[in-house]
C-alpha cells in the first residue's frame, strides 16, 4: 500500500490564481492539486487534500491525519505566523511534515519571517512557487517509500 500524504492549505489559498498573481502566480489550487496527484501516482504516494480558511478546521484535519496519513504537506498561509494551535496539532502527528510557501516569506514583510509551523516541519520550502508542493512530495517519497 502506498504511503498516504495529506496536502493541507490554509486561508486564502482557495483564491490562488486570482489573488495577487504577481506574488502567487496564475495557477489555481485545482491546478496544483492536479499536478500533485499526477506526481504522487508516479512516485508511489497516495494523496488526500483539503483547504480551509478556518484555523479550527485545519487543526481538526491534522488530528484526523494521525490515523489517516503517513505525511503532511502544509501551506498554512497567514496562520504560519500566528497559530500555536496548528503547531500543537502538528506536534501530535507522528509522520514527517513539510511546510510549503509559494512566495519567499523571508523577502516579504518582517512579520512573515517567523513561522510557528517551522518549529515542527521536517523541511521548509519557500519561494519556489507552486513547484514547492512537488518538491515536498518528492522529499516525502524519499522519506516514506
């Protein structure tokens, strides 16, 4: 059975491709998930995905992943910089966690330079556009397959 990966996207990522395309690009979240689904099949991973604009929903999905996923790719969006609750939920997950940011958060406003999620992440990919998701999948495949 292929290792199962949860791709979890936080607030405003449902607007990907329409919100600030000069920063986040023209690809939609659906485009990203389609590319990830294709790659996952090629490299021996199964994929689940979800997106929410609500912190508690993201925490619940991470809790559910404890029994349903072998690894998590998370783009927590703005919750990266504010959510101890998401960090605590990730700390209760036993598998590897990859943190993805489409933009380079270290070249943006100072408040974006700190990520609570990074304290738990096994790897952080920032500034590689939506290719960051594919890079994270490849890394998880190396760890889990």
